[in-house]
C-alpha cells in the first residue's frame, strides 16, 4: 500500500510516486525529535562509561542521568529524587504492583502478624487487594491478573461507565475492601482518549483511608498517554506513583516511575512539553469537524464522545458507519493515512474489535469499524484535509466492492 | 586528575595539557563502536515505530529487531528463536531465577502436588533449591538471596577453590539436593578473569540429572564477561540459559538471554567478535610481562593467577606490594590509567577490598592493593608501556609520601 515516508512527516509528495503517507498514530509511538536523536548519539559517543565510575565517560553519563532525572521530575511536578528510570512503562507498572504487594505483607508483620497468621490457619484470605479498571493497558491488567492467578493478590476490575467512558469515583469507592492496598487507574485511555477522574479518586480514597489503619492505600496512575497532551502534575493529582513512557512524547523507548518521596512538600508546576500540547488541540478538533462535514452526522460515530467526560485533545476514535467498512479494512485501503484500530500491542488479535471500546459500551458493529486516529505536534491542518479526503475515497471504494 | 579523553581512546597528547588518559577498564564498560552509534542513530531516526505496527517505521523496527536477534544468536551458537532481549544483564539473570522457581512449582503440580501439600502441612520444606557461586555478580547473588529471604527458595553458595579460583565441579555436585532446580555459575569472573568449568559442570549434572525425575535441573551461566574475549557457544557448553550484556562488547547497554529452545538440534559455531578477541590477547600478556619487568617479582602479585585455571585474555588483576599502595589511592594518583579496583557497581563500598578476591583466598593486604586492569581492542602496546610507566611513577610518589 504505497507507503514511502522516510522521515514520514516531511517528505514532499512526488507526482510519480504514491501519495505522501500521513502518520496519525501518535498514541502508539511518536517519532523522535531530531534534537533528541542528536543528544542520544552524542551520549553514546562520549558518555558511554559506567555512571558509578570516576573517570570522564562515567562522570558524563552520571551528569546526563542526573540532569534527565531533574527534567523528567519537573515535567510531572516532582523532585529529581522522586524519579526512578525503568526500561519502559511495563517495568514501571510492574514495579508498582510488586511494591504494593510487598508493602502489604510488610504491614502485616509485627502487630498485625498474629492476626494474619490466624486468618491463614482458618483458611480466610488476607491477600493484598488491588483495584484496577477494565480499560487498563495490558501491562497493568496482565500484571494484576497474573498475581491473582498465582494466589498472590485479589483483584477487582472496576468497569468504566458506559455513559461517560470513565471510571466513576463511586464505583472505585464501592470496590474498596479492608485489604485494599493499591488502586491503579490510567490517567487517559489510549484508545478513546477519555480522561479519568484521578484527582477525585485520590481525594475520596484519602478521606476514607484516614479512617483505616493498615494497610495504607497506594494510588497509581499510568500517565503514558496523558503526558505531553494535557497537564500532568503528580502532586496535584495526589498519586503515590505515576508511570511515564518516553516514546509517547517524542523521546526514546524508556520509562520512568514517579514515586512521591516521603516528606515531599514543595510542589512544582512547569510543563516541559506545553508548546506541543496546545498546538495539538487544533488538529484534533479540526479533524472531527472535517469528518462530520464530509461524511455527515449519520455516518460518523465518535467513540470517545461521552457526556461529561474530557478526552485527550489529540485522540479521535471514530467509526465510519456502513457495511464492509471494518477498521482494518479501511486502514489497509487508505492511500495516505497511517493509524491503527486500537492499541498497537494487540494488533495480532485478528478481527475482534477492541475490547476497550466494547467495555465502554460501544456496540459491536460500531467498534468493528473503529479507527484510532491520533495526531501529534507534526500534524498540520493540511494533513487533516488530505486524510479526510483519503477516508472519503476509501469508504466509497469499499462500498462499491460490497 | 587531569583526565581529558573525549573520545578517550583517540585524543593525541598535547604538550600544554595533562598526559593523554588511557582507558583500561573494559570489563566495566566498553566504548561503543562508532559504527554502532551510527546504526543506533539511524534506527532512532527511521525505525521509531511500534514493531507490531504495519506501516514503514514499525516494519523497519521489526526488521532491525529480527536481524539483531539473528546476529546475537549466531554470536553464542544459538538460533534466533532462542534469544530474548532484555533491558540488561540484571533483567536477564533475574528472569532465569524467577523462571526456575516457577518451573519448580509447576513440576510439583499434578502427581507431585499431593506430596508437596503433605510436606507443607508437615512443615517440611519443598522449596526450590538454587546453587550459585560465592563470586557471582550482584545481579545473581542478590536475586538469589532475596528469594531466600522471602522464603521462596533455598540457596547454596558454593565457594570457589582458593587454589584454582574456580568453582570446582565436585563442589557443585556435592551441593546437589533433591529439590535443586537451578545451577547458576558465571562463565568468567569480572574481577579475576578466571574462567569457570561450565561445560564440565553441565556434563556432570546432566549425567546425574537423568537418574532423577522431577524437577529437571536447569543450568545457567552469566557470560557477560566472556563474550568477545573467549569463544562462547551455548550449545557446546550445554547450558539452558546464557546471559549476554551489550556494553561489555562495544554495543549499547542492553541485555539478552539465550534460552535453549526445545527440539533444537543443529548447533552453529561462528563468532561475531572473533577479530577483537585475538588482538586482545597480546596487550593482556604484554601488560603482565612489563609489570614484572618494571616492579620485579617480589612487588607484583597477579590476583588472577591460579594453578590450573584459565583466565580471560584481557583481564589483569594485579597488586603492587608495599605500604600506602591501596588500589583506590594508586588509581587516584595515576596521571593516565583509568581502571578500577573491582566491579564498578560496588564502587560505593568505601575502602573494603573486593569480597570477590577475598573469596578467592587473596590475603587482605594484597586484595587492598588490587587494581583491575582490563584492556580492549582499542588498546595498543604503546598504551601498555605508558600505563606501566604511570604506575611506576605513582608507586614511587606514594612511597615517598609514606
């Protein structure tokens, strides 16, 4: 399907080749900023030493890591010492769940140990209890499920509201148990872009939590999809942990975990990626306007529009209604648009529509036709026009084939 | 200490500045090959997509990963499907221990489950048992110790022979128990360079293992220090797992684990880094010759010389005997030599000599003066001469101060 973008965002169209491909799958991965590639290459050349060594290539590596830690911390309103670098978001999320389980068992020691031992002998469960949502990324869902399967934790999967597409605060509260030690709800969904009420959840849980003793309830949000698109301030949200994923905001494939250090009391509010974020607002809503104008209200379903819910400004999850217009089919027929039907990591699941959309109450036939179009700071309004035209032609072509 | 190497291996000496620093800590980290930096930068520019996506930047990423997997497999005599990429050696090693424990519990299921349950009720232990050596890298030692502390495994730490510096086959055999499910012995020690008899251990254990039923004993070697220096062929060694660490052989900080796939029967023997390896032979032994010539036999102790043991050709662990010549003091006084007193990850342990050397039977006073000098393929004989002269001047200076 004539894709020839290299780099995909800057190649000019040529009259003799296929049309310029237009990348709109920024929620899957962003291209790296040329400046970032330059910095990484420079570090590989001059800062290759072991950061704990005392000679120059090691000192350079240490300095770069320290500086990066400060930058990442500032980005999410934390302090350098709050940031733990990881190999990616999966490791960061996994770290949270394992920490929570261990924290639970440690808190059972001492005064509580005897009671726990009694429960064990009586056959009653004193396992740690986790609360997640039913639209979490696999790195959260599978981690929690695996710990449940192995008997190391109990997990409650709170369903998002089919009205708002959000995890509702009261549903989280209703899921609380005496052994609840971790609540992990993503900040924004990667397919619908719906923003979850993390701050409200944290406030409600904290107010309940103070009436209990052990274990303290830890609060985590995977902010992979939110950073660089909306304001993310870990301290304002009130979370204990927040997952950061580089390749979602023009950085390399690396992760970090914000861990709210004890005794931390001075919040910071600057946003490193504020510029890109505001520019993305316009292509996102312009795309929706154009789709409505071209296809008409009857043929377009926005799968991220839920009453009362905010969504990411760059994410347009849309279905073009009609027979033979399944998402994968549309994308493979499009001449320009590079997008996906959902989270890229699940692309091997064949023709089933996204379980995320189904969980949000999107009807099966609509979800089957879903396209997740996510724009980035390299996207122009002209790109949007070309993509909408591309979709129009594709829909016509596929309908003629039916 | 006038260090000005940028890149540290190619800067010409200037009459107006400090002498050119000479890097000889290749066992800690190797610099990246310029060609590798180029390939990485190119991939960051053009292959930034999600490898499971169908558009070009994703396809490119997938192709690069597949090609790399084949190259890494060929390097250790395996097949592409035997290679699992990890964030580093620590993750690879950790993966082995967790796999072994899980494999043990799975094997207890079914026919064995009832027996296990009886044991648990009787209070007798049916925990998985691991065998490691007392000179393993921390990523093995601490992983095993942590699992023991948490009651998830029993660990036997086999001491290396103070005669040979090696883990002796019979000592491993003597440590075997009915519940032994993993033996993890490094291929070559990172401080002494002593090569362990992995092939012999595997053969002996396999011959014993066939007389037992469950669990099968898994064999692992951390080959981080061996690859690129001596021939490493996982299938010839007979291991189930073999840890590979990129930044020990001029590649980026990434790890991989060789896992001997079931039904694998066609061994492959090429060596990707053969060229570098032979060139390193000469600077290594030349360094020892020069040290002996300059300091004399009475003042030099080679801490990796054990009768009957082979060592890595690039590693010279040496103590200059005399008061005030502690390793850290010598290194901080040297004007050219960049090396370490042991594994870089332990550099924060203050003035204690290496526990690895003490475990190998090196006397405390000798171990206190130890320098781990490890040469690489960028090291010239001229570099060796300059470093030996540097050490001679440093020793004189420090002795005058005493």
